[in-house]
């Protein structure tokens, strides 16, 4: 059981207060939706957790470890995976090859053993192939392993990107607007997949998403940001019927 704590986090960009004193927690095995109008600070918060943006004040902790003092690569090494809005994959390589590349980044054998093809490298290669196979199975992509990324539907590319995160042995997964560009069938499939990842791997999931039916059916809890401030944190039904949450969204429409 691990806990990700966002503690009194503020982020200033020049005169813009993108986040003001935001505090909430996310435990492994829970799925939290981060919602709020455009410009509320949602992406900035994900950036703070993944180490891309350093808080101006406050901190992010994984259990006792302070993540907000580490560079992004070290944050990833602590088991925080991030799926971006637009997957960055090598278009001319296959699904399997793209995932093997992700593995190699985390394998950690040196140049010398690579040149000499030492036994530990062969073992590492076999382990990588096995892990890729397992992740492909999890994603329901085993039949697409040999397909080139450029011939893959957009929804499948997003799954491959998620696969890259899974190969990093993550404990928490951050997703920024994962269903943008997906059709209804792909959305339903992604929701089932995220629920299964929580069930089978005990992942904690933090998802930024505009689609209210999607978040309320997926998440245990919703956190609402408005102009950088946390204005609600609770069960989806309670949060979505709270007057100040409705007012914040109505304000956006008006
Ligand atoms: P959301 O994802 O909720 O739409 P963002 O986190 O992207 O909101 O942005 C929050 C606020 O911070 C906005 O006013 C945005 O213009 C500003 N902002 C975000 N990133 C930067 C940046 N790198 N430099 C300056 N301002 C930024
Ligand atoms: Mg955003």
C-alpha cells in the first residue's frame, strides 16, 4: 500500500497562479478524477506530480519520499508513470519493437556488456521479451504485436503508450485527457482496462478528463480545481451535485 500526497502545492508562472495551496491524497488501488474548467490547473498538477514542473511552494510525496525535489527521470524511477495526450511512438517500428525500446530504457545494462554480449545481457533480453508479451496480453494487443505503429488505429496507439508506462513497474499512473479522440467502443475498453489495472496490479490512478459520464463511472473520488484552487474532493455523485462545482462549470459556459 503506497500513498501519493499533494501537500499545499502552489505553482506561479510569473503573475499567474496556476495552483494555489492544493492538498489531497491518492492511495494505491484508488482511482481519482481531476476535473475543472479550462485553465483550472489540472495539467500543471500532473506536471508537478511527474516532476516536470517544480512547485513554487508545497511538496509532493510518495510515502516518506519527497518527489518534488527530484528530476523527472528519478520520479519515473520511483514508480510514477505518465501517459501523454498524444502518444510519442516510433511510427515505422512495430508495436512490439516500441515496447522493447521502453524496456531497454529501464534495463540498465552497460555499453561494455552490450558490446561483449555478456550472458546478463541475453538474460535481460529474454526478460524484456517476456515482459512485453505479458503487457501486450494485458492490453488485448497480442494479435497486433507485429503491426507497424503507423498502420494502427489511434485508440490502439494510445494503448501502446499506456503499455510503455506499464513496463516501468509503476505503482501510480497519471493520465491527461485519455479519451480525447477515441470512439465509444474504445472509451468503454479503456475504462475496463483501467479498472482491471487497479484490480490486478493495485495501481493508484489519477486521471484528468472533461467527460463527466466517463469520470463518474470510473472514479472512486473526484477532485475539482477552479482557478488553481481545490474546491471539492469526494464521491462523484456528491461532488457533481455540489453548488460551487456547478457554479464553476456554469461560469465557464456563461
Ligand atoms: P488545465 O489543464 O486545467 O486546462 P493548465 O494547468 O494547463 O490548466 O493551466 C493553468 C494556468 O496556468 C492557465 O492559466 C495557463 O495559461 C497557465 N500555464 C500553464 N502552463 C504554463 C506555462 N508553462 N507558462 C505560463 N503559464 C502557464
Ligand atoms: Mg490541461
